[in-house]
C-alpha cells in the first residue's frame, strides 16, 4: 500500500448532491458486457449460484495449472447483480486493464431462484470463502471487491478469516458496516420514500415466490421498511433471534481490526444509506480508509470533457490493487 496515492474525488459543484450521485449512475453507465455464466452449488450444496465472468484473451492453462492473469471478484449489493451499474462499470474498466472479472451472485440473485430454505444474509462470510475457494482452483491471483451489502459481507470475511482470506487484497465500497445504524439512516425521509421501495419491493416479490409459513406470509405482506422485512423474514429464517440480533452479529464493524490482508474502504461522507462508519481506531493497520466528501452511495460520478466520467471508483480500486 506504500505506493498507493489516494486521489480525491472532486465533482463539479452542480454534481455534489448525494441523491444525484446515488441515482444518476443507474441511467448513464455502459451496457453490461458479454458475460459468460456458470452455475455453481452454494456452500450448503442446496442452491445454484450464478458466476458471471468477463474473460480476457489469456490462453486456457494446461491441466493442473491456473490462470496467472489476476481475477477481480465482485460481491454485489442488496438485490444487485452483474447488470447493476457499478458491476458494469467495474467490468469494463477491469477488462480494459487486461484482468479477468467475475460477479459472484448471492443466493436468489441474478435470475437464479433458490432451491433450499436459505436466501442470503449480510454476515454470511462462509459463503464468501466457499466462492473464493472455488475460484482459487482456476486463478492464481485473486482480488475481491464488495459493494454496499456485499461490501459488509466481504469486510466481515476479511476480518474473520485474517491471514486465511483467499484473496490477495480487497476493496470495500459504500458498505453499511454497522447494519443497525444504516437501517435507521434508511428511515430518513428520502430513504423511506425513494430508496426503500426501490429495494424492498423486489425482495418482497422474490420471497413471496417461495414456500412460506403463515407467519412469514403475513409479516412480509405487512412490511413497509427493510427492517420490517428483516424482522419477519431475514432474521428468523437464517437463525437470528430478531433483526437486532441479525444486525449485531452480521455487521463487519466489530471485526475490522482482524483484517490481515491489504484492504481499502471507500466511504463517501454524504452516503445517504449509511449510519456509523469506521474510523482509524476501528480497523487494523492493513486497512486504508478513503472518505471523499461527496459521492453518494456507489456514485462517484464526475464531469470531464463535456461528458460524465465514471472512472474514479474503478480506477481507485485498481490503483490500490496494483500497489499491493
């Protein structure tokens, strides 16, 4: 990390609004690349997980060998996929650098329904380890990126597994590392009226397609906030006593001091999705905090040469990986 230069994100004044930064990328990012999909069983051997690869032209390795060109693995956010704007942007940028890229979906995401009872929760670090172990059989040099909820899962994995983490280094972008305070932040006026319906409606629809108990069915239909859904579905279905128990045990914040591999945490100070964010005393010496004043939630859009510039987030991540 010694050679990493943390360039500041400085959008023009008319693009500093956090909600503009959060919403605009959905409409201006490039189209998804021609992914190559593989379906792989999850860590429970129950449900298939979609792995969407964007390969380089590196020749296939001989039997018993692995690809030597680095692979960047992306763990997406809540109800995200390889088609999410931040995935598309990172995929194109990584491919331009000549590196391999893959989006590892969480259970029930990417258009692949679950076959078991377990969906995904924000603290499932064992599933991250399972995914990286599968990829490690083919790729010798792995780097991991986690955005939003996927960033919390990846950060928790890095903290819990320490030196045994299977990626060389990681980058955490716009992640709710303290889930309880992020839940409160989402109940602010704009979050409650705009972001919550956008995130909650597809989750509810997906849950209703599966076999539910009578209590789950009633509770899900009555959910008006993400925390309501977590209380009646996410927490009990995944073995937590309540949403509070889920937020406490699944949050990465308490284990950030255990990270032993180089890790960059990017958090915009105006991110409308976040509550408590980490400070230097919360993390290990192997973590670098990057806290631009603006950027919203996985936004970081600027203006250059009379057009939108989406390079800051992928460029910063790649520069960090090069330095490690």
